[in-house]
């Protein structure tokens, strides 16, 4: 199996200790601990495995082990019994790292974790630098001969291109690039990986996947949730930094890139980086026509009235942070020249839906009278990332009867109905990949930079624009400006509920 890329192999993880910084936080409780629990339940953890949580909040080992939002205490799992520790301390206090190093040595001796360490930074970005420096100060950035020391860093990676580069120089001051795993959990979703399967494991789609056939593409990441308890974080991020810079552009890159020669980490990431480089930047003159933002106000139904963004906990009552962003992008390469790509994301929209929709050109000539085609939409291929994971092909079909009426019909593939196998949670997949040292589904530094290059001018334009921020009612499909953005070319958003 030497030449088979790691991405497509069934693998088992080597002995290791997973160390989570920010272990008292939201992501740890909601995603990381449940992912560890599920890996244990599916026997995907090595028998020699240990878990250490680090944060300032005082906690006992057992309290940490039982802090996952779903499921029983992790220490109920036979593979994890006696292998869970919690170290409390400040992120910039050398004592924290001394105690951490002692705990890790102890676990190596007791559980045979072989000196392999995966450090997961699940803190707000302010703590990344002190943690990296703390690890380096205690020598934990360097593994013993034959072992590994790896760093997983949560998103967003920097606030813009400059700070992403600054963070990279902090990271590279302590860790070499092959030790670094920049996470974007969308890449861990089976349905996002299925974009690769659909495009490159079949021959029927490739010939129509270009400017000759595709009229335009829409990528939607719509959430029904508001900012919940994360208002403080979101105020400094906004939709563009939180979702577009990472999830949306990663999905777009996979959907539009050239076929890689293999699914090896470098082959795949080279193609994504090339695609991102080909995205044209808006100029100051056209930026207002190409990018739209919005903020949700109070809305919903009488039964479920939802607060406006400015009323959420941790949010400035005069906040100008966008909770919705939409853009029209162009990709300047041979395959996509002239095809518009419309992307959008928002919180408090009417449906939770993430999808990529390729809309095809209308036939050059229709030998059917227009009055028989009133219910015929353009052909489309819709990749549903979540929920109702699957793919739909939308096309025109003759309505049974004596006339020749043609209306839109669709062929649907559903993951749930087709496969008996269970999809792993994205974080489960990515934790395992990082333990295995497979960087394929993690973001390389040049991709991060390209993504900031694309969104920075728009964020800067918005920050310098002091006119009132456009609004949309909670549970509506975003600000009116977004309809104008796409409507200018005679097209319309595909709003699925
Ligand atoms: N939550 C989510 O759904 C997602 C989160 N992320 C990213 O994951 C990381 C963690 O997110 P999340 O768990 O929501 O974050 P939290 O705000 O819950 O913070 C995690 C922990 O970090 C510590 N902490 C909080 N603020 C600071 C600070 N200013 N300086 C140092 N430590 C601090 C706290 O622990 P203590 O006080 O005990 O030290 C806290 O429990 C972030 O980088 C976020 O952007 C990415 C995708 C989704
Ligand atoms: O990274 C983030 O993603 C979630 C959405 O993730 P999903 O897997 O539920 O689609 C988003 O709610 C959050 O604001 C953002 O930080």
C-alpha cells in the first residue's frame, strides 16, 4: 500500500496522547470529547491512548471526563479508563507546561503512549501564541527520537492576511510545517469529501464541469441558529471571517479545482491553492456590486419570535458585525472564465442547508412552445452537504398527458437510503487523521493566505463604510441587497426549505 495516499486507506492510529487546550470550552464539550467517545466506541482509538485537558478553570480529572455535552463519562469507556487527566493553569505560566510535561511522562510510562503527542489548540485565538511558546519552553514541541509532536490549530487562522502570517511565524518558531494541522471541520464531512468522489471517481460529470455547460454556481451555507452563547467571539469575527474565509472557500476550491493526479496531501492541496489563486479580486469600484452584508433583526413567527443580533448576549447593542455575507466571485482560468460563482452564508436564515448547486445553461433552441414550459427551470446538479445529505439532478421531463408540457423533475440520491454505513462526525475523522499524521484534509499555509487575500479587501471596505448596515429579519433569506446582487445578471438564489 506504499503508494496509496493516506486519505483513501483504512488505517489504525498509533499510540498517542491527545492534549486539548481550552478544555473547559464550548468546542471541547460539544465536539471534541464526543468525537473521542465515538472513536473509542468504534474501536478506532489505539489501545494505548490517553487524553489530557488543559485550561484555567479548576476541574478534577473525572469532571473533565464527564463534561462532554452528549453521552456518558468518557472514563466509562474501557479504552480510556485511567487515561484521562486534567491540568489546570494559566496559558502563559511555565508551571502549567511543567505539570503538563510531568503528566505526559507519567501517562507514557503507565499507558505506553510512546511519547507521541497531539496538541489541540481549542482556545480563542488570543491564547494560541502563549500556548505555543509555553509548549516550546517546556520542550514539548520536539518529540523524542521515533515519536511525534503535532499541533492542531482551530480556525479562524488569523484575522486577516497580516495576522495569519504573524501567527505562522509564531507557529514556525516552534513547530516545523509537517507538524502543523490547520483544521477546517468542513473538510472532515463525508459529503464534502464526496465532492471529490463525484467529480473524480466518475467520467460522466467531468465533461460538463466547465464554462461550456455551467451557467453559474451557487454555494450556500445557511444556518437557522443565531450566535447563541458565542456573541463575544462573533462580534470580532462576523460571517466573512467565521464561515466564508474558511468553510465556503474550501468547499468552493474542491468543487472547482482541476483534477489532481492522486489524492495525496500535496497533490490535492496544490490544486486547491491554484484554484484559490485564480479568484479575481474585486476592485474598489466594483466591490459594492460584488459583496453584500447584513445583520439579523428580531423576527420569526408569533409562535417563535427570535431576538435580533444586537439583543444577543455578548453583542454590542450598536454592533455593525455582519451575520450574513454574499459575494459574486470570478475564477480567471481556462475552465471557468466568464462563469459567475455566487456564495452566501448567514445566521438565522429560514433553513439549515449547506449545498453546492451547479446550474446548467439552457438548451440553445427549444422546439417546444413557451406556454408548455412554464414550470421548467434550468437543469441543475445539487450537492447537498447537509442536512438530507445527497445529490439531486434536476431536469425537464414530459408531463404525462395529451399535450407536450415539460416541467422540472429530479433524480435524488440520498446517503441515508443508499448506505448502511454510518458517517463519522467531522471532528472524529479529523482527529484520527491528525493522530495518523495525514494532512490531506487540513489546510496548508498558502491556502490560508489565498483565502485572506480574497476576503480582506471586502472586510476592509465594510469596515470603512459607515452607512447603516443592511438588515434582514430573523428567519428570512437575508437582506434585499443579496437578491439585487444576483438579480443584476437576471439570476436568482435557489432557496431550499
Ligand atoms: N465553538 C464552536 O462551535 C467552534 C469553535 N471554533 C474555534 O475553536 C476554538 C475554541 O472555541 P470555543 O470552545 O467556542 O471557545 P471558548 O470561548 O469556549 O473558549 C475555550 C476555552 O478557552 C479559554 N478562554 C476563553 N477566553 C480566553 C482568552 N481570552 N484567553 C485565553 N483563554 C481563554 C476558556 O477556558 P479557561 O478560562 O478555563 O482557560 C474557555 O473555556 C476557537 O478558536 C474557535 O474559533 C471553530 C469552529 C466552531
Ligand atoms: O466553524 C463554524 O461552524 C459552525 C457551523 O458548522 P456546522 O458543521 O454545524 O455546519 C458555525 O455555526 C460556527 O459559527 C462556525 O464558527
